[in-house]
C-alpha cells in the first residue's frame, strides 16, 4: 500500500492539470504561431512559465487505482501487477483466467 500522502498529491496534480489544460493549450498555440509578433510570443512564454508546475501533464505519474502503487502499472486496466494477479485469481476480472498446470 502506497503512502496516502503520495496518492493525495497525485490526485491534486491531476486536478491542477485538468484545471489549467485549456489555458496551457491556448498559450502554447500562441507560442508556436510564427506569424505572431515576437513580443507577443515572448509574453505568452512568460505567462506559461507563471502557471503552477504541477499543472503540467508530464508531472503526472500512473498509479494503481486500488493500492496506489506507482510501479508495474497496466494502463489498460489501471492496476498494478500485484492487484491484477490477485483479482484474476479470484475471478473478478471478466475474461481473465490465471493459468495453472
């Protein structure tokens, strides 16, 4: 089980990313537009730098939905390998059967 503080920090980051996504996209569009004046693009760069660091999507880290484990994460199921095996053993994931021989 992951530390509760780490899981909560990740939730806070996800909330900030969602909150600032539109503003971030608009500023990046201004920065990339070569037809705009250099001063306007530079101001947009400064505004982008003023946004909170945790509002950047690259700061997010995938974590298991059940345990919060950051490593061995399956994106499709949003689970760690440990929980995937445990749930598959109990037959709680449709279509998945733990092999035995």
